[in-house]
């Protein structure tokens, strides 16, 4: 229901949020829920825009998230450049809270 409503809203104006991703569960290379795969194709044919993630695991979509121990390169105007676990930034323990103009880099981006 949401996807049909959202697709209709997109015909009225450009919407950039929310970003949608559909995980289509596969088993031995085939879709487990062929009805859902057909629905995804229908929505794409009607102009809907969303990411499709195919996986043999229902929780694989979350694998793109960082763990707290994941180290990232940071740079801020009041704290310099530092390699630290992302958990420290989230918990605001990053170099005593030095976050003015903070930029976080991972894999070069």
C-alpha cells in the first residue's frame, strides 16, 4: 500500500526521501516470494524508484551498517585528523567532543 501511494505522490513532485530498499529473499538463485518479485517489477515499470537487494538471508540488508568498533578517519576544524572507532563519534566521546565541521571518511569517501 505504501509503495503504491508513494509512487503516486512522486507524480506530483520530486521526492528524495525516504530512500527505499527492498530485500528480495532468494534460495538457490530463485526468488522465495515470486509474488513480491513480480510486485517489485510492477512498481519499477510504473516509474517507482527504489533499491533492490537480493540475498539468501533476511537480515543481510543490515550488513551494510557499521559496528561500533569500525574505525573511520575523521577531520574537524578544532580536532585535526584522527582515526577512531565510529562508536566514539556516536557517543560524543570523540576527542573530548571536538566536532566543529566534522567530516567522516570510510574507504576513501
